[in-house]
């Protein structure tokens, strides 16, 4: 049998988009497929970890052995993430959390008016991974993702510091071959003591390499 390097370690992983309601029938969201987060959950379980996967609405089957918690909004994801994080050794924030939500969700379906314009007021969502990284007790080793279209490494290094993460996986999403909704991905991983480029490859394979890298740097 393969060596289960992560036996006894508890992982919490967020994945997919969040969905922010406008009214009972409409919402704001994004194109995140959840594939990278689900691949990480599968790779962590295969390495022997106990995995909680907090997922926004996606069309993916739960990998065998993974405990899945389904959420819709960023606020729901935050609540689930904090509850799971305090009982975790490693937290990976792979979700594409909506930066903003609608300030006041209409209780009834919005009606089309005579006006040619409709204004929606948006307010900032909580930063889930920054909230986890800010925990003072029971803080897990915290790994983020940074999808960028330019200055990828610079922005990622800033996010590592600003969000107080232990590690960040920078993802160039300017091309369509990798990242969002694709089968492949490539990342530059940055931590406090170094950097490593992981080239374009299927998300499952990349996930295995990332989980191996996390297990090397976890509590070192
Ligand atoms: O700031 P940005 O959205 O680029 O940061 C990406 C990282 O932060 C990802 O790890 C993502 O899951 C996490 N994030 C979060 N909560 C937010 C926004 C981003 O956890 N509201």
C-alpha cells in the first residue's frame, strides 16, 4: 500500500464559486468550476488526510472519503469555514468568493420598471481566508490561491503578506488553457522561505504536487 504521509492530519478546503442572491430568483456569481478544490480534496484523502470540503454550487461528485458541506453565499461559507478551520491542521482556500454581495436582498422578485436603469447596491463580503489566517488560537497552516491576469507574482506576494497566509498558489488566468473552468492548471507557489513553479498539467496531478509541497512545509 502507498505511504499515507498525511495520516492523522485534518484538512479543510473551500472550493467553487459563491452565489449572492439579488431576489428569490436571481443571483450574482462567477464561472468557477470547483475542479481545483475538488482535485485537492481527492489528493489529500489519497495521502491519508481527513478532509472537509466546503463547496459553493458546482456540478461535481464528492470524491470518495471526503466530507462535503454545501453552501451558497460567502457569508455561509465564512461560517462553515471558521467552524471547520479551528479543528483543522491545514486550510486551503480555493473558492472563488464573490468580492461583493447585494446590500439588501429583495424578499419578492424584482419587477421590471419603466426606467431603463436599475441600480443594485453592493457591499463587500468578508475575506474568508484572511479571517482563518487571523485566528489566534487553533490557527491552521493556511494556503491561498491568487488568480491574476497581470503582475501575477507581485500581486500574489502582496496577498501572502496582506492576508497573513503561509503559502499562496499564483495562477495566471490571462489565457484560457489554464485556470478557471479548464482541465489543466499551472501555478507558482510562494511561501515565506521560497518559491516553486509547477508547470501546466492536469488539475489532479497538480493537486498531488501541491499536497506534497504543503506536507513538506506544514509546521516547518
Ligand atoms: O483577494 P483574492 O480574491 O484574489 O484572493 C484569493 C484568495 O483569497 C483565495 O484563496 C480565495 O479563496 C480567498 N478569498 C476568500 N474570501 C474572499 C475573497 C478571497 O477566502 N472574500
